[in-house]
C-alpha cells in the first residue's frame, strides 16, 4: 500500500513540474514578423559572399 502512495505522489509531482515547464515555455519572448529581406551575392573579387538588404 505504501509503494502505491509513493508512486502516485511521484506521478502527481512529475505532472506538476511538466505543467510548470510548459507554461514557462509559453511565456517566452513574443516573435515579431520580420519584413527585412537580404540577398547574398559574390563580391567583385570572387573571394567571398556579401550581404545586402533588399526591398521588394
């Protein structure tokens, strides 16, 4: 009987911890929609890539 109580308590404690973690994960920083576009192109020396902002 004592083993079943201990197991039940552990399951309840685990469920509580998991629910707290899920709630904490949902309270993260709000993501905003990015509207900036960038283009990678090869530089004039053909030695690397350059990054340039693009406006459609």
